[in-house]
């Protein structure tokens, strides 16, 4: 997989990280929510990198215990002080308005306005991110010191929004491989100007998908860009008959901050994707962490619900709610580290590379050790220490009874997966080894 392998080198992964940042800068100003034109504009930008197919699911469409909400769009929003000066404006920052706010045009006292104002007292210079998806309401988000400085008087309030029947939009990129078995990659596209959550997931998956598109593929890759929670629920409701093809899956997001890389296992915790991610993160030169599944987090909890129980894990750095800047205006470009993006890209590429190469093999001459030298697989002069590559040949031959894959052999032998995969490829090119499909 040449394109993926290139991402694993420090130079190219840093270049790819620069490409991720470029996409993020273009997406940052867009006011996104779970539906609406902001999502469509976002997917249009991502579609410049990938061949995306857009899906529009009408409002009120049932999706298991949910239904597609009405479509929300916003043109402008502001509050004017009693003296006519603008207090807050959507044009200044997309977090200024509670997402899904119903339209408002009114004059009111500070006492009437205050219940609709939100701030973060512990961080008085940050604007919070707040939503009202499934309860009709409206509101604005202020820096706490702004809220504290408000004076009595009559305020003019405008939220120029619409909430009406329309559709929910999501996009897919399908990259066919040799097999119809699928590797699912999913990221949420609903958050507005928040860099780590989740411009990093959108932009990184677009760069990763671009590399995949130009690489030979054993698996078929399905990249899904959809709003959080309701997007994965809707996607699953429309693909229920086909999810049996998913062999591996990753939910990607929050991949650019300075925190350690964290893989959250699937509900079962023993699928191949869990073993692969555990192996990859355990062999990274930077600090990483493995966590067991919990039914809290992002869209992995939909894919891992008991009715589906899919082989899907989650890859993040600092997870939701575990960094101070989460869901605030402080989740900006100051929080993002190019090195973190490069490491996240390398980890994703390595997981895919291992998934592509991990196979079970059968030793075709299992009675004692075959003669490797006459097949050009062993050194001509004996009496020397056995090299790692020769150790790998012996381990692959010894363990390849058709029941163990290369990850099993790596765990037992202590050898690197890439060394064992290279040894298997050399053996399979002779009469000694065959892949078990």
C-alpha cells in the first residue's frame, strides 16, 4: 500500500499534517450544526479531496427510536445594548448563538434576556458551545466577564434563523478493494468553529482517504462524514442489511491536541481491530493508551450498541470532556499541534497497514523444518547468529497451521509485525506457505 506507507514516514506525515491544517483553516469559519447548509458547505470542501456521495434524508424520517429533526439554518444573529452598541454577533464567532436556536426578533429587559445567556464562570474569557437540538429554545453565548458587565435596560435581540422541514445531510466515500469486506471510517461533521472537536477528525480523514484512494486495497473502505449521534443512527438505519460486511471500523476525532493518543476498544474488546490498534499503539515511539469500551462518548456507542455490536473502536487524543478547552472558543488553533496531527496520521496509517497485511497462513511442508537455504531464504555460510529476519521465517513456518494470524505470531514471538509480514511474503513466494482465505 504505497500511499499509506508513505504517510508512515516522518517527512511525509508532517507534510500531510500541513494539509490537514489547511483544510481545517478553510472549515473553521463555517457555522455548522446537525443539519443545514453549513454541513453541505463543509462536505463540499471535503469533496475536493475525495469522491463523496451526498445523501439527503428528509426531516421526520424514522431511524430506530429517533427521527430526523427539522433542518436548521441561520443567516445572522446579534444582541444590541440599550445604547445601540452591538454586544454579541454571529459574524464575530459561530459559537455566539446556541445551535438550533429558534428565530427571535424582540426587545426585552435584561431580566428577560438573562435566562437565554450562557457563559463559563471558571473561564471568563472563553465563549461556550451550547446546543438545543431536540428542544425548541434560543440563546446566546458570552464570555463570562461580558455577562457580568451587563447593565439594566432594554436590549434588542435578533436571531435570523429557520427551523423547518428539510433534510439531514451526510456523505460517503466508497473505495472498492479486492474484497467486499469493509473497513469503516467515521467522523462527525456537526460542530462549528471547534478545532480539535472536530475539524481534526474531518480534515485528517479526508487526507487519509486521499492516500487510500491512490493505494492498492485488500479491503473496501467506506468513509462516512455525518453529524454526531443522529448521523450514525440514521446511517445505521439505512444500512442495516449491509453492516455484516464491516470487518474493521474506527471512529476518528479529537486528534490534534497535545494529549496522548487513546484507542477505545469495541464493545466486545476482542475484535481484530482491537488487537490491531493495541499492537500498533504499543509499538509507537510516543506515549499512547488503550481503554475499554464504555457506552459514553462519540458515535462508537451507536456502532457498538447491542443490536449491532460491530467491530468498531475509537481513536482520539484527549477525549470529549477530558480537556479544559472542550466545547469552548479555546478549542482553537492555539490548541492544535502539528506533531500531534502527524502522529495521529501515522497511527491511523499503521492500523490500516496492519489490517491489510494481517492474514492466517498454512505451512505447506509442516513435517520438520524445510530447507530454506536451497530456496534462497537462508544464509549460505553457517555458524553465525541467526538474524531477526531469519528468526521471523522460522516463527511464521512454525506457527502457520491455518489457525493463527500474523498478529498472534507477533505477540508470541516478540517480533515486529512488519518483520513477520515480510517473512510471510517471502515464504508465500515459494512452495512453503499459502494464505488461508
